[in-house]
C-alpha cells in the first residue's frame, strides 16, 4: 500500500534558526529502511542509542516516502515532542499534523497517537458473553490510507496493537527503539510483526564520535539498616524482599551527598516506588512527576528544567521513555523495575544528549548490598556492559566519610 501522497520536505534551517540535516548514521538508518524502494525495504526496526535522534530517522523516512503517516508513541508528552520536531524541521503546517490522544482526536495527513488511546477499551460489556468492550480507536488504522506507520519505542508495543499490526502487513512499518531486550524473551515478536532489524549502531561508537555524551556509571552499595534486616529475612516473597531493599531509607543520605557534590548540575532522581519518591521530593523540595501528574503540568516542569529554572526533578518510571531533556547531565536511580535491562538503558539515556561544554554525564544507581536489590542490579546492567559501559563500584561509607581538613 503506497498510501495517500503527501508533499513535504525537510528544512535546511529549522524554524528555530539552526542548520538542519541528518547525521551520517541517521541517513544510513533511513537508507537501510527504505532499501532504494525495493521489495526488501519499507518495513523493519532501527535501533539507535537514547539521545542519538531516533525522531530524526522518522522524519527522514516521512520526507523520503512523501506519504500520509501514522506515528504511535508511549505518551502524550512524546506526541507533542514529535509535533514540535515536525513543525520545526519540515515544511508541514499545523493543519497537516493531528494529535490523537485522550485530550484531542484529530486525524490529519500526519497523525500522532499514543499506544494508550489505541488500547483503550469501550466501557460496555457484552451482556451475552460478559466480555469487555472492543477497542474503538483501532479504527484509526483504517481512517486514512496510511503509507507509513511509525512505532516509537517499539519495544513497548502493547499486545493488542501487536495483533492489529498483523492486519496491516501491506503498509510500510518502521520501529524505532534504543534497545530490543525484553525480560520476557519476546524480542522476536517485534521482528515478526514490524520487520527485521535494519540498522543498529553500538552506543560507544556514537560516544567516541561525540554524538552522545560520555557516561560515567557508578553503582553505590550501602547496607540495609539493622532495624529492617529482620523484616527482610522473614519476608516470604522475593518481591517483598526486593521492595524492602529498594526502599532502603539509607539511600536518602547517599542521594543528598551526591546532590551536594553535583550542586549546579541538572539532576534527575529516578525511582520505582511512589512512597520513596514522595519522601525524596519532601526532603529535597524538588517537583515530583508521576503517572498521576497532568500532562500540562509535566510539560510545564520539563520546560522549566530545559530553561534552567528547575535544576532537580524527581521522576517515576513515566520518565523512562520519550522525554527530551537535553541538559540533564546527572541521573540518580534509587529503585527500579526488578532486573529490567531495558529500563536501565532507557534511564541512562536520559542524560546522554551531548553537552555543549563536552562534560561527561553521570549515572548513579543506589543498591542495597547482599540483597535482592544487588542481584537485580547485576542483571539490569548486563545490556550496558555488553555495549562497553563499565560500572565503578563504590561503597557508600567512603562517599559519606567526612573529608579530613
């Protein structure tokens, strides 16, 4: 299916006044995807590190194909970032770009939707079968004659969207991701439904060429306080043990020392458990962004961070994906989703945009020694160590010792 034709071009100079052109590896990604228009091209997955400009690859594909395009994203903030980039870097006009989210339902030649809205079920339950309602927004796939469907952060593709994708095999499909590792081992599902991997570049290659920031990764190990050791030992569920260790209150002291050492930096504190994050927000006085934070408030805080008005944000797993905070140069991870290698890579990715002054990025992960927290941390780090990153192991006591005068 060729899709409806769409006339557009990439700008040589962005609306913001900056020169624009695809980097060599972005151009190579687009060329590998397109394959000169042959039968081997037009569907597949491009894997690039966080901060390497996957959105630009999508823009390159849209301008090359010149057809109506449906773009699927993890959240509304990501949808609006795509809209901003398309307006800034192509000749598309606002009336050619539609937002299809919980807040707006616009269908235009280029439409950007969330996975969440597509997987929203109708409230009605079938009185005869007792089954939940259908997915009313799946009709979006057939609302226009799409020539290209882009799956941003394709590793997050929900199962119902996977199934719907089977029914649109005739259309070109481009998956974008930083990592295809899944803890459920279903990496191959993405390839079978979207298409084969078309392009992949090692993270450290782009670091050495200056396209992403150098990153210094540090694991700081600390003890579980005496008063929690009995609770940990008696917990009969590994998940309960992990949570006790992950929410170790001693992490607050270590976090505060890191903030002292990085005064003046742009810092993200990232965690899994809301009680822990609320406590950190109270202690630091920093804004907290969670899944319950309204999109407008998230956008306001992200914009304040970009302008330098906020230097510290506390964020839950909503910040794992598709937020563009180019000046963030320090991330402190206090807890995570068990042993997720994908999440570790995505969180490091929050600080990988190259810095104007060439400073390295710092990624700290706080781990409770000799617990499930440490076991899972070892698994989380596997993807990044395979990419050539090295974690320095540091004892919290050395960090917290008073400096001799």
